[in-house]
C-alpha cells in the first residue's frame, strides 16, 4: 500500500507494514494517485499540474511518461489497464488563453508515450 505526505509518496509492504521506499519529484502537494495492474507502477497527479508514472520496483519516476500543465491543479487521476489510458481531472488555477480561472480541465494520456490526447 502507499500513503501521501504532502509531495512524497511512501510505499509499504501490505503484509508486514515495513517501508519499501518513497517517491519524490512533485514540487507541490500530491492530490491523487492510483496503482496499475500487478502494482508495477503508480500514477500520481499533483497540485502543481504534473502527472507522473513511477516504477515501484525501483522507486523511480519514468521520465518518458510524464505530463505537466502548470496552469492546472489536478485533483484526481485514474488508470485503465485495458486501454493504458490515464485520465486526470483538475481546475485551472489562473485564466489562460481564453480559459477562465476555476474551469475544469480533463486530460487523457496514453501511458505508453504520455502524449496529451485531449485539447
């Protein structure tokens, strides 16, 4: 299992409760995270607008699978194993390019290449 403390994610053994490692890289509060199938990865979304994939075996961020939009504060993230899509939702922190402050933003990302699939 895992727990968030501000901008770090701590991973524990579910049977012994021993710490396995921690994930650091978000520059602001982690608002949501989810596991992939077989607990091989964690997807996290932060207040600073970053979505990261973490490889749990090495407690390292997969830098080829990340997305950042500093104007959006993400509040939830979900992963679908069958399609390998990550869906994150959040709100705009500031008005940007015709988008009013507070407007809800939805991002759909393909985990394999982290290319933004939504306008």
